[in-house]
């Protein structure tokens, strides 16, 4: 399979290269594209140097395009790329089009069948949530989901991570802390504002969790409410989740389900101080789920905590997993 990465020098683009290498993805050719200012740079992949190319106007000479260069660029170019290649888009540009499958392979791999050469990667927060929620939904059927997120600086890309590091350094040296990427200075702060506010008082980031959860699970009766918060960590989005189920559920039964769920590490031993953490989830393909306990609000309710590397399962890993599905005969 011939692969192109668009946005190869960004945070997700760099992770895409690492994931392709770590999973030994069977490719015969690799093309790397970025903005004109990055063209001419070289990166190493599987022991060989590759040249970063400026993005051309027309179709790309590959089988699959892994696009991670922003929504406006994908809106402009993805239809052209899709004339010749299968496009797996990591932006929000196409997620809400009815004809574009929105895929988390552990949840709805079947939806890739019959795609029209354009496949959307979900929002990182949603992908991480569904790794814990969907296995429980299958077993006990979720009715209402309340999510509070703790989203790291890398959710805003490499520039977000850099701003946090530079701001932390300035804070510790008693210098002014400035912000351009985030709406307020992030060091030693939490910001309950990610993306633009909507007419209903929720931010678009929060609404994405509702829209995408329903679409991916194929169940528009599940109600979802989210509060999205930026926190001063470098990697990994964490989420506190409360779910009301239709069927009776216990923490013990939920642990049995999650222990067998693909892509999930059950980390649930509070007595020994073991629970999901950004530190332990950083760089990990699997999502950590723990702190399972019976809800004090809902009769058939459960509370739990998730931590997942949003540059991996929330972005690059999920995209490569979708590309792996394309290698299977049913996808073609």
C-alpha cells in the first residue's frame, strides 16, 4: 500500500510515522507532505531518510492519504484526493456528513464497508471515551452519559505543548506568562473553555462528544452531556464519566467486561494506588480505565475514570487502525 501523510511535521503527523513503524504497517511507498515552509526538511523512517514535499494542488499518487493538517485544508483538498486515493481525515471537516463513516475500529469497523473514499477520524476526546463506554454500552445499554474532561495541551498540537512549556518556564522564573494558543495562560491553571461557545452554552468541543458518540455507536437515543476542560499536562486526555444504564450493573460486572475489551487496560486497584494516570498512559496504545464504582445518583449507574494518549488512540493510532482495516477484503 502506498501511503501519504499530509501534515507530516505536525504533532499528529510525527505520531503517524511512529505508529506506522511500530505496527510494521505494510507499505511499499511513503510520501510526506507539509506546508511550503517545511518542504525540504528530512525525516527518518525505518532507517531511511524521507524528504518533506510541499503539498501539490491535485490528487496524490498514493493508495491512502492520512490527512492531519487542519479542517480548512481538508475541506479544500480532500474531495480532490478522494478521486484517486482513500482519505482518512483527522480533522473535523467531514465527521458530521451522513455519507462519511466516522470510525473507531473497536466500535464500528463494520461501518467502513461501502465508504466513498473518505473516512473520518473522530475527535480525540470521543475516541478515548468510547473505548471504555462502548463495551459497557453493549453489556448494559447506556441511557445517559455525563463526562468531564481533563484535556492536555497537545490537544492543541505541537504549538500548545510549546506554549505550556515556555509559560511554565516563565512562571517559575517570575516572568510574564503570555498566551496565544490558549484563551488564557495554561501553566498552573485549568480552563473550562475548548473551542467556540454555542448558542446552548456548551462549547463546540463539548457538543462534538455528543454528536460523535451517537454517530459512532449508531444509537441516537443515548443522551450525552460534556464539560471540556484544558489542563496543564503535555499528553493524554483524562475523563471522569458517569453513566446511567438500562440494565442493572455492578462494578464487578463492569470490570469483567472491560478486562476483555480490545484496546483497554483495566487499571483499577485503588488500595494500591493504581488507577488511570496521564503519566502511565503517555505513549501507550491502549486506553486505561479504572476507578469503577457504583453511582450514588443513578440506580443502574456507574462512575469511572479514563486516561488515553490523544495523539495515539485519539488521533494517529486510530487513523492507522482504520488503514489496517482497508487491508482486509471486506473493506475493499
